[in-house]
C-alpha cells in the first residue's frame, strides 16, 4: 500500500501577494466598490490557499475603507496565512487569515509572491 502523504493544500504556510483591485473592480458602481473589494480579496485568498474559510483582518478592512466607499486603493499588498482551526466542531480543518502587509517606499510594482517563514 502507498502511504498517504499530505497534499500541498494541507500544510500551514504564509505568503505575501499583491492584489490588483483596479482590474477586479472595473465597471463596478461607485457605491459598491469597497464592499466588492472585500469580496474580491476573499475570493482571491480562497483560490490561492484552497480554503473555504477566509477571515479578513480589521486593519485590512480599515485600509480598504480609508479613502471612502468609492476611492478604493488600486493595488494592495496582503499577507495570507493558512492556519489550523482550533475549534473541534469546525467544518474545515484549515482557515486563511488575510492581513495587510507593510509596503516598501518604492511601491508595489514588481513585487512577486513571497513565502514568509514562521520564525519571522
């Protein structure tokens, strides 16, 4: 028999991504831009990490809404961490936590996906 090994989606990992919100919100009504941005970030994290349970940090939410409902930032640098669920009665054993990452003075362009070590 072959031993069952852990898949890629099973391990706990943290990565940094740059999300281009401008292209994801193109053509969106002004009064729906910030709520749609949060939904798009959730969708992005769900696809990138392979978890249904995505939790958005309060600071990330404040950053999206900082310029109002219609002036959402064009790009945002986020840190997505796939973590183990501590609740026994949880449906999913893993969840994703999305937080806003600090950005360099040069800006967001050219920054790729970066895997973050746990000891940082």
